């Protein structure tokens, strides 16, 4: 493990200023002007602006212009935090009573790696080892197979109500929240995003807006700058234990093929550091063998990992599930988490957890 300079990752962004110095609302035209002038939209203003966008109260042309402007000037930690807060307000919440060891395992996507669904495989292993998982996901956009695609290929019923997801978490320790079901207000934004065809703030908001409000998270990101940014956003949003990762080979996962940049929020403090496979007794292996063409291939590789077939899929799932177990506070360290993950795979508990989850979701099929 190598400690890095832990100065705020937003130093290249617009300066942060006290929200109380600024008006609570802002017109779309004023917001666009701020973006053009590379000035920040302050917290309360961003809340107001995002509520208008989410409710379709801003024209598609103006909304697209603002989203583009935010991207060009680079969104600040404050802007992202406020936007995530609004998306959480509009989400259909999942009721969860017991929040101990409760974690989300999620990635921003957009890394262009086209690997099998590592975080989805990891959730079954982590759940088998004692974590409770609230995974928030969608169909593939930039990837060949999104989490929803591979889960459907495995026989999972993803079309559950928030109450049914909560019941699955109680019964199996796993809940999958299909994003369109839980974020109905996104219908006002989806056509704009589709027509724009470029990355916007919404690409980094998805992992921040878990409808079950999981207090712990393992989040993969598509750009190294986002490690420090997203972990500090999670800090503002009240996360308990957050681990944000970026593989230096470009993966939005903990990588076996390169060092991984880590931003960790724990006990209210943020640290940034670098980890390597060798730190945990693992061999550095290229991720080329993890690429898939579609959800069917992703399913096959996921099952290889869960059924203890020796190879890179099993190793990278053990590494990521182990990190998730640490994020969930089940394990004392990533190394301890990897040991627990290996046991869950070798014993057959991880594969059984998958079968249990499929049965639990199918009980709700009409």
C-alpha cells in the first residue's frame, strides 16, 4: 500500500464558497452563464436547478446546454453533492430495517474495458461471506453487458417494486435495484441524454443515488480524478465507509492488471493511496482475458468465478469481493476480506447465494 498526496481532488475545479453567501435559486440562463465563465453553481442553487431539470421544468435545449457547460468547466464536489441529493429526493426508496454491514458495490461504467460483470459477481461472494448488498444498476450503455443484462441472463427477475427488493434483502442479503424503476423522474432527462450522446454529470450520479441508502460503498470510477472527488462527495452525503477505486489500466474496479488508486472514507476521514495485487499475495495478471462480447459470455465467466474454477475471473472477483467486505465492515482489512471471499467461493456458498437470490426474485413474477 502506498500513500498518496491526499490534498482535495477538486483543486483543479472552481473554488468552493459558502452557500449562505448565495441566493437559494438561480435561473437556467444564470446557471449557463456561470458554466461559460467557469464559475461554480452553489449548493442551494444547484438543488433548485436540479429539481427543475428532474421535473421537466427547463426546456430540453437549455437543460442540454447546462449539462454540457457543467462538463466543460468540470463539476465541483459541491455541485455533484447537491445534484445527488436531489436525485435521492426523487427516488423510490427501498425499506431496509437492519443496516449493519450494508454495502453497495457499483461502478460508473464508461471505462471501455468490456470485461464481464465483476462487481455483480462480487456481490454474491460478499453476501455469502456475511455482507448485505444493495446493488443499484442498469442495462449496458457503454459496456457490452450491464448488471441488469447479466442478472436477467442468470434468471433473476429484475422488475421488482421497492418493497419486493427490501424483502429480497431480508431473505437473501441481496437486493438489486433496477435504476428505471427507482428513478422515475429520470424520464424527463433520458431523451436529452440520449440525443446528446456524451457523458454528463448523470454518468457520475448513478452510483451516488442508491435508493436503499446503503451507508457503505465500494465504487469504481472511469477516471483517476474522480477517485478523490467521489469519495468527498460520499463524505458530504453522510456515508459511513466508502471506498472509491480506479485501476490504472483503466478499469472501474480493483484491478489485477495494474495498481489501483483508492480513495477511502472511514471514521469521517478521507485517505488516498495506491494498492497493488502483490500487496495481497496476488499475481499481477493482464485483464485481457476478462473481456466479453455480450451478457451470455459475461454469465459464463461469472459462473466460472463462483464455482471455483481456477483462473483470472475467480482471482479478480476474490479481490473485489474482499474489498467490498472491508467496505461493509465485515472484514478488518482488504486482505482479511480476500480470505473470506475465497472461503465463500471454495465452500460453494457463493454459488448457492446466487441460486437463492434467483429463487427469491422469481417468487414475485406475475
